[in-house]
C-alpha cells in the first residue's frame, strides 16, 4: 500500500511539472520567433527586397557598421508603363541624400532622427526594426503561429512558419521562412500580396555612391 501511494505521489508530481512547463514554456512557433528576434539584434548588414500586389518593387540595403541605409522604390516595367523610380535615397547617419537624375547625390535639409540611418541601425540593434524586417515582437505578442514546410530561399534552408495577426490594428496573415541554422528571416509572404526577400546578412554592402558621403557617417560615430 505504501508503494502505491509513493507511485501516486510521483505521478501527480510529474503531471504538475508537465503542466507548469507547458504553461510557462513557449510553443515551437513562439520559441522560433523569439530566436529570430534575438538573431536580428546581432545583424550589422543585410539586403531586403519586396514586390507588392501593385507590382511596386522596393530595395533596401543596410550597413550598420557605418549607419548607412539605401532605400529605393520603383514600379515594375510593363508594355504600358515603363519603370518609374519613386524613391532613391541614401540615409547616412542623420544626413539624407536624394539620387538626382544626373547621377549625383543631393543632400537634403532634413535632420530628423526618426527614419534616419542612425535611427534604423539603433532599432536594428534593439530588435525593433519593424518596416525593414518582419516585426517579430508584434508577432510574438499578437499572432497565432503554426509550422509549415522546409524550403530553400536565397540558397539557405529555412523553415516556413504561418502567422495570423489577431490584434485590433492588424489582421494580416502570411508566412515567414526562418533559417534553420542562424534563425534569421529569409522570406515573408503576406496574404495581401506582399513578397519580401532578405539576404546578405553580415556581408559587406557595396553602395553606388561616393565614398566621401559614406564615410561621413563613420566620422560621426557609427555603431
């Protein structure tokens, strides 16, 4: 009889331990998105591209060793519509340069910290870079996450994770493919028609701009 009660107590203790563990330990999806958030905090450079349902293309190149961000957007070329460049801007520290039609980079008078190269790099280091990488923090707080298939994106094996935002500000659904080894995002596809691709993590970024402009951020104290 004593052995029975010992067995029962061990069984109850085991169930309690399992219950508490399932309560406080995140599921696989949450754990992977947490790893993605932590991995992006160590990123110093990367390249991103996107195409939306209106065939608008965007490119962003980030080099936080120099606090430099290049952003370019254009519409896709069709028989009816030629390529139209809507934005081609270089953010260097707190300075902003627009790419003129004659090929020169013209410095603007804008000195706002928000959306400057320094601001983007500060947010990248804190894991709060929302508009250039998947918003891992918001997904952890407000998304239902489910496991998808493995695939290769930009030469990297990654695991697709389905997400469905459930906040009052966003009902977006889609998938994020997270690298199996480095836990960095390599692709995001949204139900609304957005296709985002990420590559060149922590590799040198070659900008088509005068080195004198690019060095101004380093002289001002890059990260």
